[in-house]
DNA sequence: AACTTAATTCATCACTCGTTGAATGACGGA
DNA sequence: TCCGTCATTCAACGAGTGATGAATTAAGTT
């Protein structure tokens, strides 16, 4: 007994809505990215969004899901000799963030998370998952505290460079960042904690 | 020819509006903190806000002005011996941020800046002014690059601890933060840049 | 072809928003 | 006392919001 009638999913409209939603959430934040604006830019009727995602909140939840697999980062960093892992971690993360798709997703989380409880929790969870997992596998003791310290440094780099776009931070080339900040991260990984 | 008629400014209503505006901007962000909501919490008619500040935008601009004098921070840090200045800078900044009024102002800038161009520029300027000035007076060379690196670390600490409220970061006591992060800042101040 | 299901559109509701302009009230100087 | 100035309120407009439910169109299955 196969299902009868028209099969769903053959059209890519749903994906187009999600893409432009991420785009506008990242650009304007949650409230300013109205469903009508998203619908218009996706060349779609506003009601179609409700049809697919139930509500604007549902669209947001769906839009924030993105595979930012921590294990990829982990495997690359783990290959480096222990003394170079701090530098390597910075290098890999910066290279990841420089990709437009990832960057847009990050800005989307930040702009919506600013005024939206759910989005903030997603951001917290995402950051935790991607850093905590990677760091915990590299250190000998105190994984929570060490990964927390790494997070403060890496989150601050992302925040000032990609969100605030502070000129003096943007001026660094990715490789310069790795060499300048890497040793600090290395400290958090290996040095005894006060 | 003295001015005639009733003198302005005798009532503190204007200040009450500003205070609750900062409160709601910090709590909800720009769009969700409606003028009606602000007016209600200040026990005031919505039109009075327009009367005083011209527009919601004007209210925001006024609300974001706050004396966060960098020179105070600078003077305290400069007194410490050069080798302890990184730790001291972290200590002073964390102590400052822990004050409710400062914290509210910081969250206000962040939540509004997420979706509001002007607020983001204010935040960028504020961060630049308070860190760049302090750092430039402490280092021998490359003040822009060194202060940029310090900013990435300190902004990230503020972001993860006060905005995201990541449990592992919140778990640190202020003094622990100073000892754990201080040496990293010290590196940015004194170590040769890659 | 008839039928079933999904994709898409249309018109509309019930709100909330920021802003406006006229009205009222309070206070101080002449 | 009269008048000018500011503080404060009131009612309302126009635009934009998210959401709903019924209608239409398209694509599969039998």
C-alpha cells in the first residue's frame, strides 16, 4: 500500500526559503527579517512559509540547524604535535569561519540570539559542542575549565572580527592570527591552571 | 532679558525614561523593547518619549551614552609592575563588568547592536576607546595590533560570560579569571608579535 | 479518467508598532 | 492676574506584523 497522490519534496522551494531566511536573519536579525520580506526575496507567497514551517519560530529553528561537525576540526588538530595544537586550532577555526556559508550562519545565530531566547540557547549549545568536544580530547585534566578558557578567546576573535568588524582585528591575515593567538590557546590547553 | 515661562528639567521623568529604556533595551533588544512598553514601565505616556527624544532612534542614541571612562582603568593598571599588567587589566575589567549598571549597558549595546547599525558602531567605538587607549599607553610598539589582540580576548570573555552565560565560564570566580587569562593578555602586551 | 494528496495562492483578521497634533495641566516671571 | 513655556495626556492614523482558512493548481496513483 504505497501512498497515493502527489509526492512532496520534488520542488526545491522549501530549501530556497530556508536559504533566504538564513540570509535575512543574518543580515537583519529576527524581528526585522519579516516573513513577508523573506517570502518576497524567495519569490514565494508568505503563507507558504507557515505551511512548511508552522510559524516564524519554526522557520528560525529550522534555519539555525547546520552541520558544523566538531569531529572534523578535532581530527585535524589532533594530528599536529601537542606543542603546536593551539596554533593549529586557531588556524582551522579561522579558516572555517572565513567560509561565507559558515559566516552567514554564525551571524544569523548572533543577530537572532540577541533578542531571541531560543536562538541564544542554540548558539550556546553550538559553541559548547564544537569547542568542548575538540578540547576535551586534547587535554589531560580539567577539560571543562580549559575548554571554557579556549572559548573565551575564540568567541572573542569571532565576535570582534566578523560581527563588530573592528578594523585592527580585520587587518590580521588568518595566518598571522594563528601565530599571534595560537600560543595563548596553547597555554589554556597545557599550562597548569592557577 | 531672562527666559520667561516654566523652566525645563525640574522633573526627573526624563531620567526615569532613560533608565527604564536602558533596562528594556538590554533585556529585549531594540525592536522588542517597544516605546509603549518602555512608557508603561516608566509610568508615562508613550507620546512623552517622542516629546523628549524626538524618536525611538533618538531615545536609543541617548540611552547608549554612558561614561565608561578609560582613563580610570588605565591609571590603575599602569601602577602595577609591567610584568603583572596583563593580570591586572583582566582583574580591573572583570570587576568593572560585574557592576549591574555597567553590565546592563553592555548587554544593551549588544542586544540592540545585533539588529541596529548605529548601535553596533557605538559598541565598536566604545570597545575601541576603552581598550585601545589603555593598551597604547602600556606597550612599546605596535599599539594597534597589540590592543586588537587584547580586545579579542577580553571581548570574548565578556561575550561568553555575560551574554551567552556559558556555565563553564560563569563558574570561574573573578580572581581565577585574572590568574588564568592574565598571562595571555600579558603575552599580547609584551611578547614579540609573530 | 477519477481520485488523492501536496504545493501554492488569495483575501483577510486581529494586533502592535512608531508617530502626530491637538488638548490639558502645572509652574514661574512680569 | 495674565501670559508664556514646558510637562503630560489623549485619541487616532497609517503602516506593517504573524497567522488563518478557504480556494486553486499541479502532480502523482489507481
